[in-house]
């Protein structure tokens, strides 16, 4: 299922189903069973309670072992966000990193339009196939890069998963040379969500106040926030 379709389902469930029912374990169980292919349902339904006790190794193992419906799609980005990033990448950029790159769909797309740029992907899980960019594994809480090392930094559908959010945001800012793109769902909090999210951004200020930039745009595109800042 593509991003636009899942965003539409989430909107209907979150906005039209009464909260008492929407956040009921019994109501959500069939959705979890389908989304997680009937595996580890108890653990994933209790994820928001357990994740804060995970060690870094346990956190990495959890994500590396996930095999959900959403993990099998090419990208979590919707078309509007992809188009926005492609249209607003500074043509003078020489280095680009995608933090939380997943399988590298965004970087592969960028490579087609900007074949001469130096591309780097960073993620807790290595891609399942060979990719046309440099790949560095690791945790966003401590990025192994120099200050301002990348002209353009992209971080899509990642910050909603981060436990040490402020530390990770500081790291993203630190390695940004010119511009930063952040994409995250426009989503209200529920305990039972089919996405392993621990941070929620139902309105733009919840996102924009995390960053110190004066020059930025933050708009909702097909159900997701697109934050674009110039340093």
C-alpha cells in the first residue's frame, strides 16, 4: 500500500472513529494482526511502553527484524513530498545525505536528476540490495560526520521513531551545511498505532519549534509535514 492510501486510512480512523473505540486494544488487534502478518503482536502492541527500556542493541534488533506491510513498499514518502524535495534541492549542493534512508528510494531518485552529486545514506538497517550511494550504518543519536559536512540533509519519516528526539535533532542541525528537509506525519497521538511512532506532530508548531532556523517553510502535503529550512 502506498503512502497516500495509508495516510487516508489513518485520517479516517483517527478523525472519525470515537477515541474510546479507536484506542481500544480489542478494536485495533485485527489491524495489528494484518499489518504485522500475525507475528509478535503482543510486543508490537506494547511497543510504546517497552521501547523506552530498550538498549541500543535491542532497539536496533527490533527494527532490523520488522517485516510489516509498510516495510515492503518502496518508500514511505508520498509523491507530493518527493516532488517538493526534488524541486527545492539547491543545485549548488555537492553533498547530500538521507538520514533514515531505508532502502534508498529517495537517494536513487535524486541520483537520476543530479548524477554528479555525492550521495550518502544513513540508517539503522542496511539496504537489502546494492545501492548507487555511500551507505553508513548507525544510530541518529550520534552521527559519525563533521559539522556542516553535507550541503543538503534529508530526514524523512524518521524523527517520529526517535527516543532521544532533541539529541537527534541537534545532530541533524550540526551536520547541515546549507539546507535541511524533514518529513514527518501530521498525526495525533494514540497508544495503538501501526507504525512504531513515539513522537507525534498534529500541528506544525509542534515540529517547527524543534529547530532554530529563521528561514523555513512548513506545509502539509498529502497528510505529511514537509519542513524545509535554509541555514
